[in-house]
C-alpha cells in the first residue's frame, strides 16, 4: 500500500485557549473554514450537551455528535452519520480518542 494511502491529514486549525469553544463560529469564519456554520462538532461522552449550549449562539446550524471509545467501529459509524449531510468542516473537541475518531471519520 502506498504511503499516502495510509496517512490521515492534520487539522486545518488548532485553538487551545479559554473561551475557544464559545467563539467557535467566529473562529471558523475568520479562518475561512465555515462562514455559514454548517459544521459537524464531534465530542466525547459527557461533554456534548454543555458544548452544544456554548456553540449554539455562534453556530446555530451545527450538528453535535458524541463518540465514545475511539474505536474503528465508532469512526465508521460517525463517518456514516457525517455523510448524511454536507458539512463545511468537522470540528473535534476533546481528548486524543475523540480527535482521532473525528479525523478518521472526516477523512473517510
């Protein structure tokens, strides 16, 4: 298998600071990632409701998906859910397993 077929692209942007989640809509617009807010936000278990509350004012058209386990099966299920709508971007919020699951599903 060629090397390029086995790689997962890195995120377009990484933002680590207090208040980054609440300012997600303007951040995505400023970086020309999504002006309209048509994004899929992927979170780990236990965070989804609070994150949805924080992003809703700036991203009222976003969908929030909760993933758990960071398994290949979870990534495939997320990928199927992402394909049901056209998104400008997939945003992963959380730890390593959540981010890896979001990256893999978005790439597929």
